[in-house]
C-alpha cells in the first residue's frame, strides 16, 4: 500500500517540488545517487572499479516532451563517456539510457538518433549501452529501437521486467547469441491487465524468465538484490553449463553493497547501476517504494539522526 502511494507520488509534480526543495533531502538522496556532477560520478566509478565492481552509469532524467532537453540529455551522456574514457574501463563501464529522456514520447526517430549518438560514444570507449525499460506503454517502442541500434551496435542491451505478462515471450525472442538482457522484477505502477500484482507472482515470473535466459544463448544480466534469485541463478548456471564469464549480476548503487562485493570476490562479474545528476526525484521515489524500511531511513535522516 505504502509502495503504491510512493509510486503514485513519483509521478506527482506537486510532491516533487516539495520533496526536492527540502534542504536535508539531498543528504538522504546521496545514499542512492552518486552525485550531481560528472566529477562526482567519475569519483564514484573509480571507487567501485577499485572494489572490483563493474558499472553501468545512468544520467538521471525521466520523460521529456522537449526536443532541447532530449538533446541535452544525449549530450550529457557523450560528455560523461568522454570524462571516463581515461579510466579505460572497456566493457566494465557501460551506460544505461532511458529512451523517454531522449525524446521517445515526442518523436521515436529523434530518440533513435540520440541513442545512436550515445552508442557511438560508448563504442569509442570500447563500451556499450543498455536501454532501461520504463512503463508498459513504452515496451514495443523500446524493443523496436533496440533492434535498430543492434544493427550497428550489436552489444546494445535492454532491461526486461518480469512483472509484465508479455515478458516470457520477450525473453524467448531475445535469448539469442550476442543478446544482452538485463532481467529486473519491474519498478513501475502497472495495471492488473498487463502485470502481475502480487510479489509472489512477480517472483515466480522472474524465475520463469531467468530460466529462459539462462537456457538460451545470450548474455543474461541478472539484476536483483534478492538472495533467492541469486541462488537460483547459480543453480541454473550449473544446470545449463554456464560459466562465470557468460552472465553477470547487477545491483543498484547504495543497495546491498556487502553482497555486491562478496559476489565479486567469489569471481562473478557484478555491475553496479550508478545514477547521477540533479533530476533524481523519480528514481529516488521508486527506491523508497521498493522497500518501506527506506522510508524510515529517510524520515530518520530528515530528523537529523
Ligand atoms: P525485491 O524488491 O524482492 O527485494 C529483495 C531484497 O533486496 C529486499 O528484501 C531487500 O533486502 C533488498 N532491496 C530491494 N530493493 C531495495 C531498496 N530499494 N533498498 C534497500 N534494499 C532493497 N526496473 C525497471 O522497471 N526498469 C529498469 O530498467 C530497471 N533497471 C534496473 C537495473 C538494476 C541494475 C537493478 C538492480 C534494478 C533495476 N530495476 C529496474 C529495478 C527493479 O525492477 C526492482 O524494482 C528492484 O531491483 C527491486 O527488486 P529486487 O529484484 O531487488 O527484489
């Protein structure tokens, strides 16, 4: 219930203005967001690299209907990729892109063009791009843009949300050689007509999708903090003869850092999703919605504890 309210608030302009304006909010946000500037993002990336963790970096921003804002977001990614080039991360340093932030709702062709610019900048670093998945109305468009991007940049990846009824079929379609698929449970508020609502159903759907990807020929990116899903991944890897280098785990910046380091220490590739930038509101609210304990943490910090 609280989670649903927070997801509704994540889309409310009024709540956004009051929460963002609160002076102490920033301190709390820093648990989940690496910073506002490219320099702060770069410093966080270096710390993670030194802890043997790979990264996927997200320039924070949500849906825009403004062509100039879309262009600025694409330019911000190019600037970021240039700034981290000297770190020589190769495929251990990719970026994550929300197509709605580069104009998907305004003009799909424009979003494709911007995504191509970002893919080209990533390729010049020896790196790549993964497309985040947003609400269910964007899935067909995102998969269509993915197909076009992969013609020139075959390693471009995509997130698939297990809670959507359609996702098992999408996993089947994507479980081919060279295909990078990040499997997530799903973070948006979706209607019962398109998505599982109960957590137990979402978890079962996650396992079904995971099985399809692990049995397939692609490169599964298992994005979860859930120990049961991690254990099932290891069992499936064993069953389908997968080795440490042909799949990876992913977790969010600031969440279960100890687990991230332990998995990396055991030889797994662990990639941390690193968000940075000043448009952190929607991302931050989705993290609160996932875990009521985070709301208590937020309130305690606002109270100065
Ligand atoms: P679940 O929510 O069941 O949590 C399992 C356990 O993990 C919890 O019991 C708790 O211990 C810990 N945990 C989970 N969330 C936490 C939090 N916020 N704070 C503290 N502890 C927490 N979604 C989407 O719709 N589109 C996308 O593109 C992406 N991309 C993405 C990338 C990466 C790398 C990750 C890890 C996740 C996403 N997500 C996403 C978010 C995803 O859909 C989902 O909402 C979260 O990962 C939470 O689900 P879990 O699988 O962690 O399980």
